[in-house]
């Protein structure tokens, strides 16, 4: 999905690095990467290290890092183009749950055009000259607060993922649940764990994407860009 | 950040967390936190967890320990990008610092 933009912006000196937050690693992310056939580094982050290090809580998220290794925009929603789901039509034979899900997804706040416009401006601007590159103190201020609960959730998620890899899914689920309790608005912790549970999801976690998005507010799922 | 023992060799600890032992304590980039290890070769995760305010969660039965994020303040303690070391899909290890001199858009995505 990013390959096209990468081709356009690489000659200007911008590299794109993608990070797949997939607890099952290349097993699940691999087919998508192969299909995209990217020229850029395509990393696998099974334990969601970028959540702990940068404060990522949802996907897609973008972080800008300048030539000197300084973060100039902390994590924020990053859509390379308008997603197809915004234009879906509810089929006449859709079940009530399907209908609700489609309508909820269509209501998500997506600003692909503004984001890509800002990215193009930054890519072509000399260092320090982009209106979208933020000062160091503003970058820190705009990154997420890190209370002890959320710092602890990162440990529970990483441990859950490692236990899952060891073949002890019941122990893994207990740590994923604790990560969700401590950091309820982290969608990468929730959705990856739900995906691992497959058909057992409801029994293991007793909630769903629809329930959680409604509880948190659909407008908060992708917060407005502050460009 | 996962470990398979609760007492970790110093070089493994530095590789996984980015925090290195120096005369002034534990340092990552320009930040240093006072800390003295009782054993110069091994890091006790429980002690370091307190010093760095990185919560420690363990499962001794399965021999796994995880350090969480650094608590307090904001997710980014400074605008200096933390080192990120992850496997590349093509094999090998990628380090964010290898792209110094280039603007980077780091994109988090998922298949789920």
C-alpha cells in the first residue's frame, strides 16, 4: 500500500519503513508483504515494541524521523489513500450485526489526502524548513501520556505473545486480558489478541470490536490530524 | 522486551533494551539513571525494573520475563528517536539508526 508513495518520495530523500504488529509474525504478515513486493524495509514486530517505545496504539500509525534521528511527528493516524471501507454499501441481505459493523466502519475519521499532502511537503523541504516538522518539546508533548498502567500493559502484552509462541495459549490469554484491562484504548493489543483467539474470541475476551468502538466513541478511533 | 532468565548478561540487556552500563549508571543515548549492579556481568531484572521504572512481569514456570515501557511523563521522553531493532521480512536484523542521514516515515500496520 505504501510502495507507490515510496517510489515517488524516495528520490527526494524519504525512506518508508513498515512495521507489522502481528504476534504470529511472518506467518500472518508475510503473505501481505509478499503481495505488496515492497522495496523498503518491511519489519516484523511480534511483541508490539513500537507501542512501548513510541506510544503507538492503533494502525495505521505514522511517525516521522528526520535526517539527524530526531522524531519530528509522534504517532498519528497515517492512511496512504482513502480506504475502500468508507464507500461500502450495506447489502440488502446484511444481518443486523453486519449492517452495524459496516456503518460503524464508514463513520471512522480518515484524512488520507491531508496526511499524504503533509508528507509530500516534508519530503521535499530542506531540513528544518517544513511547516509540518514539529519542535522537539512539541513532539514530546504530543506523544501519549505514559501512566504506570500503560507501561505495565506493554509488559503483559509482550509476555502474552511469548507464551503464545511457547505453545501455552491459556497463559497467554490471561496476560493479554490484563494488557487490555490496563490499557483499554490500545487497539493493537486488543485486535492482535482477538485475532489469535479466532473463534474462541468471545469466550476468551467477552467483547468485540463493535462493542469497544461504541464504548470509546467512533470519533476517537482515529483522532483528527493536528497538522 | 522479553528475557528467558531473571538475571541477564549485561550485553544481552543492552542489545534488547538499549540501556548500557557506564560509570555513571545505566545510560541510553544522553540519558543516564544512577544504578549499580551487584554483579558486573549479570543484570537483575527486578532491580533494574525499579531503577528504570519499567514494570517487570514474569512467568517463572515457563521461564519468561517481560519488561514494559518506561512509566511516567510521556511515551517519548525526548524527541531523540529510540533505537529500534527488529527482524526484516527478508531476513536479517534492521536497525533504525542505519538510515541516519535520511528522512524516515515509520508506519505501523497489521494483517488482522
